C-alpha cells in the first residue's frame, strides 16, 4: 500500500514538473560575441561591427570588404591577427592587396587573408556595418516591349549581393549603375553598324526622376534619343575594383510615332501645322503636345495642344515673315497597350516663301531681254571663238594703220624728250662756262679801275 502510494506521488510530481516545462528546452541568453565570423560559404550583407572587430575564416581565399566612415575622414587601418597593419598605400605594394579610398568609404580586396580576428581602426559611422562583397548585381525592371525612338523612360532597380537585397543604402555611393544599348548589327535594321549608346544611369540621390534619396531604390532615366532599330541592352555595375555586366534580350526600337506636316498660307496669313500619330501604336485620344515655334526673325512662341480628340491636332502659325520656321515639341500619351509615354519629337522645319510674281510674256517690251538671255549668251560665246577681224572706222583707216601712226608718234615724243634732256645736262653746261669766265674778267677790270681812281684822288 505504501509502495503504491509512493509510486503514485512520484508520478504526480513528475507530471507536474513536465506540465510546468515548455515543449522546447529553455535557453540561456548569451552575451553578444564581439567578433563576427566572415566565412567563405555564408552570405554576408551588412554585418554589424562590435568594437570594429571581425573574424576571417580559414576557408576564405579572397575577400572584398567595404567600410563606411564619416565624410572626409581618413581611411581606416586594418590590423591583422598577428598585430601587423595594412594601410591604404599597401595596396600599391603587390597584387595581394587592392585598396580604394573615397570620401565616405574604403573598398579593400585581400587575397589569401590571414585567418583569425581582425580589427578596423578609423572614424567609422555610428552603427556601422562591414560588407563582404561577393556578387553584386543590378535587379532592374524589364524594358517595355513597345519602345519608341526619342522616348524618355523611367525604370526602377535595386542592388543585390549574393542574390540578397542590399539593405545598407550607403553602398549606393560605392557603385555606378548604367545601361548601354549595343547594336545587334542586323542588316535588316537601320541601326546597322551604329555605335554603342549610353541611355541611362541609375541614381538614388533624389535628383531627376528619383523620388527619395538613399531609400535603396535606384531610378533610371532612359533617354532613347537614338536611331531606331534592333538593340541589345547591357546592364553594367561598376566599382573601383571590379565591373559586373549582364546582357538583356534584344529589343526593337520603333520609329518616332508622331507625324508632322504643314499646310502653308493660302492667303489668310496663317500656316496650319498638322500633328498626327501612328494610330496602330498610339492612342490618338490621349495625345497631348507641348512645344515651341521659332520664327524666321528669331522670335519664339510656346504652344500646347490638349488631348481628347480622334482627329489630328492642328496648330495655327501666323505668317508674319517669310523664311524658315522651326518647331520643337514634346508629346505625351498612351501606347496602344495602355502604357504612358513621354516622347521627344525630332525638330520639324519648313520654308515659307513669298508668292511668285507673274513673268511678262516673251516679246512684250523689255521682257524680251529676259527671254533671250540664253540666246545672247550663246551668241557671245560663239563670237569669242571666232578669229579677230580687221575693223575700219568711218574715215576708212584700218586698225593696223592706226596702230602704226600711234607707235610713230610715241617714238617721236621719246626722241624729242631725250634731246631736251641731253641739252640741259651737257650742251648747256659747255656754253655757259665761257660766258662765266668773260663776266669774271670784266668784273676784275672794273674793280681795278675803281681802286686806281681812288688812289689819284688822294
């Protein structure tokens, strides 16, 4: 009896103890480990640093680390498990260490790192995290199937590291995200042989079409003002140390669907600009146009055409001056499959000329000269090719005789002029010398007579 009671009490106590215990064994909360393990097979994205320390596993053959620090601060210094240091300038000492320092981060690649606890010394950001870069990729929205040449497009994207989203938004400052279009060189399309075109850059800075800065969502503003044809998109992710590229499926860039024409002034002083679209690709009811007209004198007039009509849009242009009119516009609307688009329409120009005045009939008054211009020109050319003829004037003297007379007269003038020059230079000098001597003698005699008279008088 006592044995059975003791057994019963023992079972009751055991049942009570089991009822009080949870299904899972209780765990005792452990203090956080100040060293974070950086292994080669585990995905690591934004590991918090405790005392700026981390541990590298012995299985790691190569590791790329990103440290984010305060703006403008000095680069960090890495301390190996044995106490030796790695500085930024050590990146130039060999191929085992590559170091890139920016104003806000350090990007370090180490081959065959020393296993064990490491430490980063520097002005790291509060709650800073260390990133182990493994496989950076750009996950972008796919391009629409219906694309037009000249279209401006907004698409979003995000970054992944090892297939997982990067939650540390500061990493966006360490990469450049771009999209290029490469021609497929298909001879059936007009862009055969075209050069590679940079069509977009993804930004997370709150500028352009990006909505919020540093929110982890990158926005690309595509400018497809490139030739129509078949293209292959290339997504490129670039850092200071490596570049990742990914090709997308080929796509066809359709011609600009907006069609422009003009009906020139018919006497009412106005031109009519006709704005239409390819109805199979664009919903004409949704078409909205905003543009500018540059007149021949340089004046610019802005205009807009509202939506809501099945007919082509008509914009009147005052014919205030003759010359070249230029129209540049942007179109907004929906594609045939309902996608909104913004389209940069190529510049359209036309020449406005004054009305042509009626020409007078041939043979009437002075108009005869205009009609016979070609005949006169032909006759003059014929006369130029004929040998020269001897012409005589009304007195009967031929041209040859007249030229002979002129030559003889010129020769006579030359002889007379030469004789006069000889006379004054040579002959006149010889004649004047005796006369000078005679006058000199007469003067001396007269002077001597005066002296004699003066002596007798005294």
